[in-house]
C-alpha cells in the first residue's frame, strides 16, 4: 500500500512540532523529517516523542544537504549521510532521501555511489537519491551536481522522484518514473510550471495540480502497478501567514494524493489537551533533546 506523508519542510518557518501536528490534522499517514539546524530534527529521542504525541509515524528522513544546513553534523557529506541513516534506523524510518553531491564536493562526488551502497547496507535503511536540476548563471546552464543530477544515470539501488525538480529540469515526471522502474522508492509530491530554459530560476514546489507536471497521471500509473513506496508532500507554504490557509493547502495536497492512488482521505480533529510549547521553552526543549539524543 502507498503511504502518504508530509515533509516537515512544508510548514517552514514553523518548527518541527508544528509539522507533526499539521500533518496529523491534514490527514497524512506519517511524516518525512527534514534534518535542519533545529536540534529536534537531529535527535531520535525528541522525534520519537513527537511521533508518539501526535500518533504520526516517521516514514523518511531527509539528509541535511541544503546550503542552509552546511554545518549540521560537520562539513563532511559522508558523515552527514551516515548520521541520517543512523537517525532513520533509530526512529523506524525505512528511507533516507539524499541529493547527489555538488560538483565542488570532489572526493564525495567520486565516491558517492559506493558511499550510498555501503551506508544502506550498514544501516539497513534505503538511501533514495533524488533527482535535481541544472543551475543557470549568466544565461548558461551550470552543471551543479556530480556525477549527475539525474539518479537514473547513477549506480544506486533506490531513487526519489521530485516533481518540482523535474519541472525545473524540463523533464516529464511520468517518463522519469517509468525510467526509474523498480528503483523508484520515494516521491516528493509537488508541482512546477517552467524549466530553467524557460526562464524559471527558483525551485517552485507548488501544490500539486497547480503546475504543468503530470502529477495525477504519475500517481495513477504507480497505483495501477501496485507500487508500495511513500508519497511525501513537499509543498512550499512559507509565504502563508494564516494557519487556516496553510492547513487548507496541505489538506488538499493529502486529498489529491489519496484520490489518485485510489485511497479515501479524511482530515482529523486536533488532539485534545495537546499544546505546542511556547517559543522560548521550545528552544530549551530542543537543546535538552539534542543532549539526550
């Protein structure tokens, strides 16, 4: 059965606890935790407490591979991946999502495929390499990732398909899913409108159905083939200031996913008696959780 998850990045700049709470209320089956500078995202103890509090299993961990997380768990990308796999195993997540190396990460790029395979075997966790996209500088496409931004060209066992990244690359997501075949293990559910060659600069991560990618067709194709991975919403809501509007967007995203994989969707009521800590106490709790985890 396909599981429908929500990435905690969907509620940025709100904290990770808000991600668990909103994922529950919006009707998701679980969460994907994006590891960030927030110590809670790095602590198995803290994450398991949130998982229990909101009755939301952790289905995937996203390794800290963004430029904003350059110093999380040190500077060595191999160590970052290993720590992500250890965290996933500790919280019961079956998959770690990782990006291909940046081109300037010379040694890591050369050894990336071997490192992915060894880390997966050592941890018992799937390492699903995500499709990325070219960067455009001065009107010219820059090869920002090596050995390739397309995991289909890599010797890796498991892959993540991101619809927005496919859009920015000028690729058709359904064709990519077909090309990935049995190596497709994880989906980032979102949408996009244009590629870098069409003037788009930034990764959009739109609500599915608002872009031009064949999102519904891809989910239907996977369901018809009894695919059994995780579809994780990764929709940007950072400009949304009203919590009710954010909840609406993420509820509609969950409903979209379940409709096209042939599942019923229902949102949930907020848990009675559950309150998120205030900002100051939340930071204190994060520090304590990091020490324990």
